[in-house]
């Protein structure tokens, strides 16, 4: 008889699985490594998910659930996207930006950047990527990250201050 895992432990197992699959791919990912890192036995993973392929699919479903939540939090309604598009149109008309880009495409690309930034704070794999590129202490200074993100967007758009 095995002990039923609580939601926090199940999330840990899935997040660890996501990290392992992302780093090594489906074929080279190791269930033993995932079990050890998440503090459960290999048998428990197989008891819950049946086999490696089903566990991988559970990790994918978990990732999609996280993505859906991020999207829901980011765009609670259509006005956020429309505001972004209107701001870009206004900046082009006023000459504040020299970039000639379709405002709808801009909104899509900008949204993608924001999503990746959110993933960099909410997912172990992307947090580690952020540390590799920006330094181990990057997550200790949210204000600097925000300021540099705004500077990046401004520079990319040719914003004239």
C-alpha cells in the first residue's frame, strides 16, 4: 500500500519532470533522477502515471495548465491587447517611434516577451535560464529587471526620449 501524494508533492514531481524532459528530451530523461530530485520513489511515479510516456503527457498537461493560468492572468479581457495596439498606433502617429511595424503584430510580439518574462519567474526551467543569461542574483532585483525590460523595448522600438 502506498501513501497518496498531496498536491504540493504532485506539483513538485511534475515540475521536476518538466525540467528533466526539457533538459534531456523524452528518450534520455530519467525517471530515477526525477524521483530522487522530487523526493519520491520511482514506484510512486509509475503507480500514478503508469509509464514514462504517460508521465511525459502529464507533464505536458501540467505545463499547459500553467500556461493557461498565465494567459488568464495576463489578459483578463480584450482591453489589454487593444490598449497595447492603441498605444503603438499613437506612438507611430506622434513620431515617438521610428519603427514602422503593424500594431497588431507588435502587440503579439510584445505579449510573447511578457509571457516569457512571467515564465522566467514562475517555472524552474526558465528561472535557471534567466540566471544563466542575467546572473545568479537577477531574481533578487525585480525593479532592475523591470527597468531593463522597459529600456529594451524602448531601444527596440527606436523610442526617442
